[in-house]
């Protein structure tokens, strides 16, 4: 399973119609995702709108069922993208974040996974957001507007976190899950809202 299959499982399982992708590059994901309505934002290439995410959210009025955040991978920008996306997410919507599990410190380079994981760790503190991380394809964060069933306390700002903190707290902070659990999350919503 990869990020694209996660996104499609959520769209199909939950009957989502409206999809937003931040950071599209060569449209490997954007062109393959099937949804009734799609918007893709990238200042360089791919998607449907040629602009940076900040510029897009400054003018956006739409709501989406699934927002996939995969643009600038540095945590200050990812955090801004998450905050903006949550405002444009439908109540039963899902936020998906790529590159939440860099396999080593080298992968914290902005050209690889960056420091997206630090944003996911801060999300895990919030009482109003339920988040897990699909443990493949460099970590695919899945965030829903639900009470947090396993909140954590990170105790450090995003700027102060280092890769060793991720290694030491990977299970509790990131909540890695298998493809089978991802499918349960995607399909569970059909009847249970879970
Ligand atoms: C890792 S690629 C996206 C890959 C794609 N989502 C996929 O799954 O195949 C990152 C993209 O984010 C774009 N990007 C960088 N900064 C951005 C920003 N501030 N807003 C939106 N996109 C940005 C880059 O131009 C690049 O095309």
C-alpha cells in the first residue's frame, strides 16, 4: 500500500467527493486519485492552480472532504498548511500528510521527508484531533476531527525537536499502523463514524 492507495481507500470508503492536494509535482498522485472534484495547488508544476499554498488559502472559500498535504516539507510551512487545511475540511473529512516517518536523520532534509513528523507530533497533543501514521511509503499521517483517544505531551516546541526524539517516541507519538488498520479506518466510517 502507498499514499495514493490510502487516499483512494478513504475517498471510496467514506464516500468523499471533494479532494485538495497541496504540492503536486509530476501529478503522480493527483492524476491517479479518483474523486468527483479535485483541486491541486503547486507553485511550480502539476495540479490545477499555479501558486503556493499560503496564496491559495488566503483566497480559498471551498470545503474539502480530503486534503493531502505534500508541499514544502519544512515544519513551519507544514504547520501553516495543516492549520489552514483544518479550516477548509468538512466535519467528517480527513487530512492526509505525506513523509511523517523519515527512516533516518538524513531524510529530514527538506528535499526528502523534511520535518513533517514534528507537526504530526504536535497534532497528537490536541484533544480534538485523532491521528495515526500509516507505517509505509515514508509515513502517511491520517488526521480526523475526532476526540483524541491517546493524547500525548511532547514537551518541546517543533523548533527544538530533534530526530532522536522521533526514534525514542516513535510508537507513542506517531502511532504507526498497518495497511489493514488503514482499511478499517477508511471503511469503518461507512456505518460507525469511527
Ligand atoms: C514531494 S512533491 C509532491 C508529490 C506529490 N504530492 C505526489 O504524491 O506524488 C512536493 C511539491 O510541493 C511543491 N511545493 C513546494 N512548496 C510549496 C508550497 N508552499 N505550496 C504548494 N506546493 C509547494 C513543489 O513544487 C513540489 O512539486
